[in-house]
C-alpha cells in the first residue's frame, strides 16, 4: 500500500491493515472486538501497535484532544484499541477471561471522553 | 421464612484452625453457623424483600451532580417499586422527587432520561407541571368537572441528600429519617472528600442472578486470587504476605458495613506487560486507582477510611443497606447499585468517578482502567449466573461462610430482621 492510499498519517502505513477491524468509536465496541477476535489476530495487532506506540503517542500529542484530523484520530483509536488487546495478551493469554460467557450481559455504557461512547 | 438459620456456633474440631479474637465475625456479634440460601432462590422471599425492605428502606438512586443546574432533572426506573421516578432541582436548588405519573390518566410524564426544564408536559393531553410538582396547565380546563389543580400535582416521593448522595423512600411518611436510617455509618463516613466528579465510566449488566449474589461478590476479597487471577490478584493479594487477600478490617456499622482491602505494596506491572507499563501512572497504590490528583492525602487521613491505617491498603468497600456500595481508593471512588428485578434477575450499575481527560497518555490510561474493570465484572457476572443455577438446583440448602465473608453474613442477618420486623425502628435496633 502506498502512502497516498493510507488512511493513517504518513509514517504509520504499516498499521493500515488493522484499521478496518480495530478503529472503533466507543470503549464498548473495542472491548467487543477484542472479545470476539482470534488470539492470533489479537497478538499480531498487539505486536504491531506496541512497536509503534511511543511514536504514535508523540504524533497525537500535537493536537488538542477531541480535535484531531481524521487520519490522526484513526491512529489514536488504534492506540485506544491497544489497551484492549493488552487485556488478552498481558492478562489472560486468551481473548477474554477464563470461563467467561460471550455474548455477555456486561456493557460499558459510558466510556471516558473522547471516543468513550455512550449507550 | 428466615434468612438466617438460628443455630449455636459449632465447636471447632480439634486440629482445625480456630479463629482468634481478631475475628471480624465475632467482633460484629454474629453467629458462625451455615446460612440459608433460600433468600437467593425463593420468589416468596423476593416479594417480602420488595415490600418490607425496598419499600421501607432509604435507597440511593444517584448523586447531586446528576442535577448540575437549576431546573435540571433526571428520570430513573425502579423496577423493584415498579415505578418511574422523576428527580428535579427546582428554585433555590431544592432537590425533589416524584412519581413520574400524570394526574390526568396516569401516563408517564417525562420520557427523556435527563434534561433541563422548569415545566414538564405530559404528551398525552399536554397537562403541564412545574418542577416542584404543581399542576400549572390543563388544556380545555372548563370542560372538566370541579377540577382543583392544587390537589392534582405530581405525587411526591420522600427525598433526602447525604454527602451529595440522593436517597428516596417509598413510604409516603417514612418511619425513620435518612439520618436515623444511616445511623452510626452516616456520622462515621461524613466529611469524606469526594473528588474526580467531572466524569464517570459506567458499566452495566442485566443478568440472571439474585441481586445479593453480585452484592456478595463485592463484599469479600477471598475470591480475588481464584476468580480474578490475572485482572486483580497481582494487585490485591500477595503470594507470601497475603495469599487469600484477607481484609485489613471488616466491621458492621449499625445495619451497614465495610471492609478494607489489602493492596500489594510491591505491585509493578510484569516486564512483559508493555502496554500496562506504558499507560499506567504508578503512584496510585492500587491497580484500580485511576488517578492520583493529590486529594488522596485528605481521603486517607479521614478516620473512617482504612481505619487501621495499614500501609498495605488499597480500597475501602462500604455497603449501605440494602443495595448500595460506595468504594473509596486513593485514585477516587466508585459506586455500585444492585437493583433487584426478580428473584433471579438483577440490573447492576457501576459508576466509576474519574477526572476530566488531561492528555493523550491520560486518556490511554483511562481506557485501560475501563477495560480492566469491565473484565473484572465479566468474571463476576458470569460467576453469579452459575451460582444462581447451582442454588436453584436445590442441591444445597445452606452455604458456609468464613471470617473474611463477614459482610455477607451481616447482610443476611440485617435482611432477616427487616423482613420480620413490623416497624422499621425494630429493624434498626
Ligand atoms: S394522561 Fe397526562 S395529559 Fe392526559
Ligand atoms: Fe469479584
């Protein structure tokens, strides 16, 4: 993929393959994405985003929270999704808690601002 | 029907661990035998709870910040009362509560969950009420028969505020005031600084288990190492010093209660936990501390908080009878509302009070905090639905509680009193 066709800021093209699955608008959607993903896919996303996390944070820090250009906002949402991938990789070693049921009755009905969402 | 089996304490067998005078259970004056599980599975007991507990106790339904300005209102459905409740902030900031029911033909007046309005209009025939409950407008009034608007206001609900928490009572003339109801708890826990009130993370679940099962899950840390091995155990237990996450203290305060949770003072994220290392501000004294904004010192200095002033403290869980928790940590506080719907169905709301997002890194930390919490409650909710099935099978008639589960024993003891007492004063004694 060329830089011109990437939906992410220049320099972050290698993360493009994760945009369609992991760029989501709310905390609850990101949690659902991780909870229903395959562990291999979560691990691939985790490895890729963790490797670029510092640079991505520095990039996003140029902008006021809640007022990023679309490409940077997508990158920021990948960073938000990184936390959910970390629950699977760093805590459980599987997509969600041992023996938990899914779909689950538990919902994050209000997440932190911005991009936390409200149900 | 009884929530507590009246049996003398069993003599411990020789060789078994004998709980010494440090026993929280003995200190609270509770018996130590097995307790009945009937209150968790009996539809008849559930109806007793509805009439004798939830329709006589003061129930916390929110905080004053949910009414941020004059004329703000919010609506809350209380399934246990089969009622829709309207809470308003009127002139002079007076907070009032009403049944959200029109005097004309019983329609629900307000159908927004919250908003700002001095006048509230029932959309069936446009009867108009002021937010102090007065009926102020009736279209085509002249065709009614002797209509006296003054007697046709919204039906008020008794409403009192303690430390910013709004409590309602279903009795039209409550037998006891909120202060009497809170008793020693209300005085002991007065004056605690509430901070990080700017925003909330809200986690909710509507699930198939008795309301007390989820309340019980937050009343004891004994299950932390086993049910939450990855999400909580590293921060709230210690492989040598406190393997079973024994509480630092656990006490009854009248009909209410608290326990202080241990926090592993040596906790740091594992070297392999790259994201946790990246996003966490490691100065909060516990993995559930969302932020430390300097208010923590005032909180930890309060005599009610961490009463033994133990260094390895992480959080205090307080359980206000019957169905409300306020939990305090150095990172802020959170509340639980456990709302019964049926003997085997509960609607639960966890509100975590957080500071306004300050930076990109802070926002990432809050996301991690929210998703760790959601994972913890996923573990608890899944488990509660299993326990409900276990209890409803009829295989067991009792459960066996250890000392760290004292709050559950106290809850059932108080519940039993309320169910049996004809007067609230007797249930408080
Ligand atoms: S029922 Fe409310 S105006 Fe008729
Ligand atoms: Fe739990």
